[in-house]
């Protein structure tokens, strides 16, 4: 990896998506905890819209983040409770 490639790899990248099924603050906390388990994610911004059962999520990360890993982490959070089912919707 060249010097410029290393610099670019260390610059934060951003990704946005929605999580369906978010109905309360507890849901937001579960989504946040799930995303913290994904390697490379450094910042998480979650803006819930409870009237539409959705949360708008923006993450900042370094390196590469696998969308499949994000989906799996959110699914695991969904599996923790019988009351909610979370699903990632990519923008």
C-alpha cells in the first residue's frame, strides 16, 4: 500500500441506511449496541422516526465495513426480543 493509499484508508468514510422496526428508545439503544460490534465503525448517528417505525442511521468508519456484517449485527439485535424485528434498508 502506497503512502497516499494509507492516508486515504485512514480518512473516515460515511455510510447511511435505515433500520425498519424501530419503535422506541430501547430499539435505538439495541441498534447502537449492535453496530458497536462491527469492526471499523467509529461513530454512529441514529435519528429515530417513531411515527414511521424507522431510524435513519449514519456511520463513520475507517478501512472497510461489510454491509452483510451490519445486517447480521442488526438481525442479532432483533433476535434478542420477541417484540421487534429490525431490518436494514440501504439508501
